[in-house]
C-alpha cells in the first residue's frame, strides 16, 4: 500500500507581501550564467541547488508561487548550497535572503516539508530533467525541491507570480 502526504494549501489572501531592495542577477544573459557554471564545475564539481515550493489557493485551484526575473524567466525561490552545507539549512538560508525581511532580530522560522522532486542538469545547457539520464555519469547540477508549509509574510525583491497547477 502506498501512502501519500497531505499538503495543505491556504488562500493567497492569507499571505502578507512586502518589498525588498532589488537583487541584481550575477549574469546578464543565460549564456553568461552557463559559462560561469562551467567554470565553477571545473573548480568544485557538481553543483547542488535547493528550491522551495510554495503552494497557495487562488480561485479554488492550487497555484505555485514563482519569482519572475525579467519578462520571460521564472524560478522557484532557492539557490546554490555552500560547499558542505546541509540541504535543509541551505534552503532556509536562501529563503531568508530572497523572501524574508532584512532585520537581524527578525529571523523567520522556515518549516521545510518533504522533498517532492529532484531535478538534474546533465550538461551545461538550460534544460533540467526530473531524472538523471542513464548515460550521464557526471551530472553538472542537482536541485531538490521541498514543499514549504504555510508562512505568513513574504518580502520579495523580484516580481512574485502564481502559476496555475493542475
């Protein structure tokens, strides 16, 4: 018998949104980002990134909240782990830097749920896969995505959009 966890979703109106100072992207283009990733891979090996999945209810349907960069690119909140950093602690650090207030005394208590997906980048291209292709012996990036249970206040430095999930 297979059991599955229940993920509670809350109305988008239950969340409070604010604004942060904008953070500039390190790279001016996707090609620059992939070139930087290649240099880092040569120095450090496979990159591990972490992402958080924030599910909300809007119009009686689940939506995933994404950060919009520019006009055409969207991503889940998260980022690269430091060498030797635990995935859960790294995700909390990345969420605080991207979504929490910049107050030293106001550190959020992020609750990290189960890992719902792991994405793989087999080479230095933009496409990531929900599996590591069997012929790839040295993937370049792995990126687990964890559910984020309800959190009431989110401050963003990029535009936050919702994507209908069916």
